[in-house]
C-alpha cells in the first residue's frame, strides 16, 4: 500500500429544514463527481447523503453534515458525517429494515449500510454522530484505511489555515499536521506550502521534514507543524513538532503526550529535536491544532476508543471545538495498515 494524500477542505452543510436535505445531496454528488465516481457510484453517495440528512431532520432535531474526500487502498472515497442534538439511537437495533424511533418505515440506516463500506455511530446525551464512507464499487473490500480527519475553516472563512498529509508505504506511515499562523488565505497559503513539501519529501525523518518545510514555507507567515512517523514492523514512533500542535499516543487506559518545541516554521525556530516512542498495535495516534481545546480525555467516553477513528475525531470536534479558529484533526489507528 502506497499513500501520498493531502487532506482537502471539509465541506459543512447545515441541515435544519427539509429543503437543506437537497443541498446536502447536491454537495455530496459534486464531491463524488470531483473524484471521478461514475454515475452508479455517485448515486450511492447521493442516496447515503439523502438518508443521513433526512434522519437528522426527522430524528435529530436538526444539525449539520460534514463532507470529506478520504483516501483508501487503491482509490478515494467520500465520507459523510452527521452531527445532531437528538435523543440518539442504537446502531445495532436500527440497522435492520423496519426498525424506527420516529414512526417512519425504518429503511434509512439499512439503505446507508448497503451503500457504505464504513458505517459507525455514537450516541450520548449531547446527541448523535454518524459516519459513513462510500468507495467506488470496483475497489477491494478492504479499501478503507483506519484514519479519521477533519479540516474545518473558521466560521465565515472560505479558506482553512490548517492542513494535514498522510503518507504510507510498505515500511512506514507518516502523519503531518500544519497550522498556518492566524486564519484566512495567508494562513492557508502557509499551510499549503508546508503540505506540498510533505507530499514531495514525505519519506524524510520527522525532524528533517520539518527543516524542509521551514525552507518551503519561507516567505509565508509560517505556522506550527508536527510530524509523526511510525515503523510498521517494530512499532517505533518518531515525533518532532514546532509550535502549538497537540499530539498523543492513546491506548485503552493510558495516554502519552508528544511535546513540541517553541517557534514558527517558515520564520524562526531552533532545530526540531525528535522524540522516540513505542506504540503497540491498536494504539491511536491523534494530532490536532489549537482550534480544538486540549483538555479532553477519551476515558470520558467509555467505548469510543475502540470505534473507527473518523467517529472519534467527529465526537471530539463536536465537544471541544473552540469555534474561533480553523480546526485540523487527524487520528490514525496503528498496526497492520496493509
């Protein structure tokens, strides 16, 4: 498996009235067309978007949908994520056709499950989060890569100053997260300059990659950046970071933070000193910008650690987004990614 993928902007669609279901469907169709889905596969995405948005209206008291392009083994896909403030439901109970909590025919989640490679949900007293991933029908059944990511622009901005990159080959996997200084187009330009370096030279060790990004981001306003690289055979992790990027290795009952050094990549910093860790299979590597509050713990969400990383990322963003900056989050389940 070879991956070299830079995260694209997450589209946000407000779903608070019936007319906005159509908007969610159109946005999902446009995204599917943009990655080359044929008419049949685009129709599968449209069906999933329609059913998810309809559920938000009928059962969730309104909410929003996040739309993202995701990378898989041998092809890209579309991720649809809905967040609402409703009473929630049991995914296992709701999948069989005919089950409904709202007096409907109870066909929605079953229809989504038939179209999606991934379907996962979380329900608590704050509402419900549902994640579905749809890939082209021609790809292998094991197409999904166990990661989750959101790249959200600050409210009223069209550009996002946070950016991320994922690289993987037979020996290693590397995750890069950049937070351009400030927000808006200048911050986005800085972050994109760093991501371009990661895409071109991602095989470098983390400290060396940050040095290369420093040169590539020169002339921009710069930003914070962090890189984590994992040796797939041994589980050895190298991490280097500059600026305010939060990063940690999460296991079922413990968390190890990974510290960054002060400075601004592209402007001025001392040499990035790498840190070394060991992460057993199943560890969750999670990194985020300061658009997300740092004081959270997966232990406050019993069972969430074991769910799909895309669901974990969405729940954390729902509960800890500061709401006054761009937000970039990426989480990767370590282990045999092949």
